[in-house]
C-alpha cells in the first residue's frame, strides 16, 4: 500500500486517495470531483471505490460524477441520504479491496449514520483511520443528530485502536482546535509545541491515536457529562 495522497478542497475539506496494487485507488469523502479526476489522470490511477463517512454534501458532492466518469463503486452507511450508493455498510463489516482489509466502525455523533474506515496494518505498516467529521486533529465534530453521550462513546471506541494508527480527518480545523485546547490545558507543552510547528508550516495530517490521547481534550474527557460541557464551550469559541 502506497502513502495516502491528501487533496484540499473548498476552504478546509480533505479528500484522500489510497493507492493499492499497481494502479488502483480508493477515494474517501470526495466532496468535489474535479481535483479527484485531475489526480487520477496525473497518477494514471483507476478509481475502484469511494468510501463515504457521512451524507453531508461537502463530503459526497463529487461522488455521482466520479461514478459516471470512472464506473467506481460508491460505499456508504446511509442509503436514504447518500444517492447514489452501491453498497451499504454496517459496524464491524470488513471490506476487501485488493490487498486492503478495511473495517467499518460505526461512530454516530456528528450524524446518526456516521462511520469511520480503519485500514488494518500489513507488511509492518501502521493502520490507517479515516474519521470524517467524527474525530478531528485536536477536536471532534459538532453534534447535529446525536447527544453528547453518543459522540463520547464513539470517540472512546476510536481511542481504543492501536496508538500508532494514522488519523486522516475530514477537515483541517487543527490550529483552532489546539488554540481551544491550550485554554483548557495551558500547561500541556505538547499542545504548545504543535501550535508552533503548524505556524511554521508543518502539515497537520496525519495525526496518530497516541497524539490524540495526549492532546485532544475531547478524547481525554472521562465522562459524557464532562464531554458535553466541553463541547458546549467549543461551540461558542
């Protein structure tokens, strides 16, 4: 498996490519088809599948056009609000694409049908987690369709993955998230160092589960009630 290709879209969205085999690839949350088609042509890749983490248009908007142009399969968890979709996935389901073993992890919170995709490690490489709008670097998604306990439980589920798992979120809110975290934990030197590195131009993705457990104040909450209070503060930050 080759390294993940990251494409920025709109103001702060991330679209991801995961190449496998000689020239096959999957795309994750392609809100815009144009940069995806350009990358496919540039890399001479064949798009076999699209993985969608949830139904919001900034994550799904390019899927229909990509299916029309490439014949790829669209995979998601919400048949009602993702159209078209070829395969509906459920929690703990394993997808096999070439040599990729991809586990579906149900993570309701941002929406009630949100999922993450965990590519199991192979050949001594780290596992990869596409988190959509559930887990951001240093933060988490807003609660649009679920309560705080539901999102807290989803974050705890992700935090239980191996520490070296690489995290690729749906948006780049990293600097804002760390500035908020710095107010919550002013003595956390790692947060301060990460802020300095971002201001110096260091890429924000990927993070790791270990990094999130050390710096993500939402992941570190001990109860749903503590999480709810913190999320309310972040909503008006």
